């Protein structure tokens, strides 16, 4: 049925004020962490099945977060993460650890339920943190894809300085085999 969760490292939490913002129950959650004059905004979305109105309301929060970072890039940082259910244009699926033949008509398929065209203009102003490993296992097609993705709003020089990285925890096949999820966690 899907859902989202945001976990924050306990060492990061002392003296932080948390503000939770439920944007779409069970589908999109945002958290503002404030410490002194520094603000970290995390938004996690499970994109499948969102209505156009839901995506529009989430985009307002995402665009406001981006504006806040632009006003004070040294004191604010924003992360947009989640199961977006659409791949980057150059990506294909993976089967048994190797890329499938990249047939353009099949490579970048997604349904209208992902609202990809609605998301892309907002995402174009963010920097995607990519990692090479698949995050989702499709048991019907016995294939994996990188559907869970992450974007950040901050100066690119700050990304280099902070050495921010994205990685997966485990594999989607193992998570599915353990009956936990058809996704593996994406860690920033």
C-alpha cells in the first residue's frame, strides 16, 4: 500500500526543533529541523497514485523550500527524496545485476499515475544525488529499476564540501524476499 518515513541520525538531533508537516497522509511527509539559525527541510514523497492537485500542493512546498535555500544558502538546506516511480531519461531496467537491452520505446516507460511531466519543471531547479544501484524490484517482470530518487537544494560547491552521498541499504530483491517491501532504503 506504500508509505513514507523520514529517519534522522540521533547525533544530528540534539538541540533541534522538529516540525512535521503532513502534506498527503501516507504519501508525502515533510520535516523541518531547526537548530539555532540553521534549517534543514526534508520532504519524502511516494508519488504513485497522487492526483494532480496533490502533486501541485506538494510542489508549492518544494518550491518554497528551494526559495528559502536561495535566500540563505549558508543557513538552509533542503532534501527531496522518495519513490517517484519514474526513471531518469537515460536509465533502463536491470535484470540479474546487468542492464537490459536498451530499447528506447521500453526504456523510459511510466504511467500517467506518476505525474512525471508535472514534477519535471520543479525538479529541474534542484540537484539530483544519483547512485548507481536499483531501488525497486518488480516481481512480475523479475527486473529492478532506480525509482527512488533524491534531489537537494543548495549550492553545488556545498555538496562537494560536505561530501554528501546517496546509497542504498541492501537490495530490493532481498527486501522483497524478506517480505518487507519491494523497495530498499535510500540513504543520504
